[in-house]
């Protein structure tokens, strides 16, 4: 399922409208039962990083971060869709700004927000898989590609957004740990580590939220791994199991 900032409210109204029409037309408890079971499923928003002109990091062999993030998001969606209601912030190669990604998750009242990325560095030796949870620090540094805090000009709005994710810091940390442990079970080319950082795309999320970097595209050896279908499938399994562990430990 996909979500778009500007049509978001419209989408929800369409769902309500369709449900109402179905109830009127069919009028059976079956429909009500199905609707209830849909409503009871937890909502997970997957956010494939970058898109369109914003290519993200680029590997020496020409692999773009925006392509890998979308590919992986679709594989994770397949892993999760039987058990959860899964939405993607983008389903194709187009640009999407950061507030739009977070707004979508907040409007859905999502239970989890997971932003998917790969790393890039001028140092070809830079390597590793990282999971970040939000931690506010002073200064304009962020961990979200080319986006800086200048993106949001209104400082008051920015402070409020930071406060939103701060409420979920412990749970976001716990989610990071659960997903890290499972990724380390499935992925062998690098060790996954958890770090905290003022990641802009997480800052306004009103739910546990993490930012995953699936290795460094700028590192030729890791670029090869990250673009491998089996590795992507293993990432999806690790992330899905980590999500399951997180909900069970609650
Ligand atoms: Zn990125």
C-alpha cells in the first residue's frame, strides 16, 4: 500500500466511504468481522529513502541508494503483509520531502515507522550496517543524506517535532536492539550496530521509529552484497523478525 502526503486525507475518506457502501450493499456480519480484523492489525509504515532526483548514495558500480531502499521496502512489505497493515511512503521512483514522509505515518497513527537507507562516504573503507534511533543534540547536524535542518525554516515547528519523537525514545531504542539482533542472525557480511543521532526523518514521528542503513554503497565490497537478492531477502527476514520480537516483548 502506498501513501502520499497531499492525498492522504482523501485516501482515508475513500476507505470509509467504500466500507460504508459495502455494509449497505451486503449488510452481513462477515463484512463487519473483516473490517474489525483489519482494524486490529498493527500499522507499519516503511519509508524507502530518497527517490526521483534525490538519488542518495551511489556505489562505484552505479547502484543508487534510492533503488536499493525501494527494492528492500517491497520485500519487507511482502514479509509483513499477512500479519500487519503495511504502507510505503513511496512505491516508485519519485521525490518525496521529509515532512511528507512523517506526516503520512502520523496521520495513519502507525505503530512503527521504519526508514530504509544505505550509507555513503568519501572514504571507500567506510563500512557497516547501522540502525539509528532519534536523539536530539544541539547544532545543525543530521543523518539523512543531503537534508539539513534548513529544510524546515520555522524553528518553533522544528522544536515541536523534536519533542514528538523524544516521547518514544526508549521504545525506539528497544526496537533498534530487536531489529539489530535479528539482522546479525541473518546477515554475515558486516556487523549491525545501534547508534543514536538527530536523524531528521525520525524527528517528528509520533511512534517508535528507526532509520536503517544496510551497509555502505561507497564501499565496493558492501555495494556488491547490498545489491544481492539473497542478501536483501535476508535483510527483510531479519527486520521482520525484529519487529515481531519488539511487539512480543512489549
Ligand atoms: Zn539515505
